[in-house]
């Protein structure tokens, strides 16, 4: 379980807090999708969870273990693939397996590549891969050390719609295998509803949680179904309200009402 | 009607032929340019013409060629020096000096560049001093080096090392400063320690710029070996130059200059070949460096 308690982050130089008193618990194996307008602190939240930045106050725990620095049980996929260009695809995937013997590293990396559908690409250079393939390698790299929690920071935003949809399927298939806790930040509402068990809508200045919307649709989700559409509308409505100061948090109409507004 | 039709067809034919024709011409022009540009021989035309012209001018009595000997004489001098073994002695002496100085300067420059590049404190403490030393023309060190290290090999190697140090130092320090923060974060996420971060992220990231700085350092090494050998040497290609000047043997000077050119080019090529496997991953237009 990933727990955020009273989490606040103020960057040097002042201004509104990037993140203010965020309380959230993401259950083990849950997929939480975080959406929100720009400056709502969603990327800050992920960076704190990855241990790349320090919280100003409050804390983050993974299964009761405080996160103050990059944690072995937490993996992250960034907005860009961030592959190391001087390593082959296989060595990139094996980058986080430094503590293991060479043969085991290689085997784990090849397994991870196979799971993202890139078996046989191990000896290529990253530059020889397309953007979608590179992002799959980045996912394989994050999953290779078998983290308990996987963070994704707008991982598919630079890709075209078809590639994105196929990566959603890939990601869900991977998640099915080991059921890690997943926190995905996105600005794409459809992506959030496709993936998330729960959608966390955040609000800017200061960054805080505006509303949590559970999505109880069975997987695989049909993007054409009325229920999918209703969930999407509900998230959009919450997003709209979150950017409009006249609506304080938690005042969105309850689920039943929002379905037909 | 039929006339109009046939005219129209003729016009259509011309229109369809003309672009094909232009296309064909462009293709021929491209192929021609490609063939000429692709063959390095095109760069040889000018020097060969000049050399042949001078050879003919001297042979025909239009110039006496005493101070500027014709190519045949220079070649003869090279052959003579090679036959007596002098050429190889001088060449190996010079090569040894350059390589020793290059090794010392490159290692010191790389380490100092890594230190000041990776640590803000080290940069604040050391970089101003190093930059001040860099502002001194390196030849100005010669009298001091000779006092300190004597007139034999040590002072020459030291001068070359100083010349090589600065471009390597600047290259490595600058390269570290421009490493992508995003890649460093990948290292942090996987909890690399300082040493691992240096060997697995920082060093590979600076490799391309390091190689470039080594190449310019090597070039400067050859420049400074001549300066060092001017200062008093009994062996080396630089000595051949001075000797040729003092005894009035321009053919020997030119033979030494040509040997320098070939030696420098071969060393540079060897450096490029030795480092090429390290840089196979790059995604750049000029992947061949």
C-alpha cells in the first residue's frame, strides 16, 4: 500500500505550494490515475514518491516504509523514455539489476523485453527504435526489478493515438501478471478512465486533491459503452469545477446525478 | 478538331517529357557530383598540379629551386634519410615524446576535468587558477621547465603535457556540465552510488566530447613537440628542422615537415579508430566524427 500523509511541497523561491496537505492511500494492486490542470502538483507528487525530491512536510510510505530517497520497491516511467543511448536495449532494461550476476541480469532483461513485445530487440541501440518502442523499453526497465509500486508520469503523452491505445493494453497485461500498485499521472481523461480503478482529480494553487472518482467498470473496458462515457463525463465535470474557484472540493453532484447531466 | 486534339496531345507529351527530362538531368548531375565528391582524389588535384608545375619550372630552368626544392629532391631526401635510418630515429624520438606528453596531459586533464565538472566546490576552488594558468602562452614555460627539469627529455615531455592538458580539461569539464539532468535522474532512481553514477552515467555521457578534446589535445601535442625540439635537441623531427635551417638544407626541412604531417595524421586516425567502438551508439549526422 502506498500512503501519502499530509504531504506538502513548497519549492524554494516561494509562491503557492506545489502540493498542499495531500492525504491519499493507494491500495496494493490498485491503479490510481491522477488528472488535473497544469500546476496542480501531479508531477511533483510523483517526483516525491520516486524519492527524487524531498517533501517540505508530511510523508510517503510504501508498506509502512518511509520514502525519503529512491526506494527499491518503487519504479518510475518518465514522460520521455530516458533510455541511456550508450547502452543496448537489453542493457538498458538490465540497468536497475546491478546487484545480480550477469547471466541472471541478462535473463531477467530478456524476459521483461518479451513481456513488452520486444523480444529479439535486445541487441539494438535505443536510437533504432520508434518512440512507442522506446517507451515500452522504459516500462520494461522499470518493471525488471519487480517493484511493488510503479509510477508513470504522462508516459504516453508524446505518442499518437493508436500507439497509445496499444500501450494501454500492454500496460494492463503487464499489470495483470504481477499486480503492482500503479500511480499514473495523465492529462488525458480517456486514458485515466481506461486504466484507473480510481481517478484522483487535483486542483492547482496550491496543488491538492479535489475529488476521488472510483471507476467500477470491468476490464477490458469498452471505450464505446455508455458507462465508460459517463465516467469520462464525470471526470471532465470534476476537472472543470476544480479549475473554477466557485466550486469548493467535494461539491460535485453524486455519482448517480452526474451520469445524466 | 483533330488538329486541336493532336496539338493538345503534343503539348501533353511535351509536358510529360519535359519533367522527365529535367529529372533525368538532375539525376545525372547528382550522380556526377556524387562520383566526384565521393572520391577523395578531387582534393589531390590542386597539390599535385602545384607540385608538377614547380617540378617542371625547376627542370625547365625557369626557377633555380635552391630555397624551394622541387618534389623530386624532397622525395630523394626522404629516401636518403630513410635509407640511413636517420629518419626512423628522429621519427621515433618525436613520437615517443608526443605520446608520453599526451598520456600525462590527457590523464591529468581528464581527472581534473572530472573533478571540477562533478563538484561545484572543486570548480570554485580550482577552476580560476587553472584558467589563469591557461592564459599563459605555454611556450613561456620553456625556460622555467629547462631550469627545473634540465634540457633533456623531462622538460620536453612536460611542455607537451601542459599543451595537451588544457583542451582535454576544458572539454571534459564542459561536457559534464552539459550532461542531461534527466539521465542523471535515471541513475538516481536506480540508487547508484557516487562511483557507480560516475562510471555508469557520467563517463559514458561525456565520451564523445572527451574524444574530441583528446583529438585537439593530440594536435597541440604535435605543435609543442616542435617547440620543445627547437629549444635544444640532438634528435627528433624538430631537430631535423633546425639542422636543415642552420646548414641550409631546405629539402631536409621539407622532408621533416612532410613526415610531421603524415605522422600527425596517422596518430589522429589511430585515436579515432581506437575510440570508434566506444561511440557506436551515437545518433548523430556525423557519426564518423
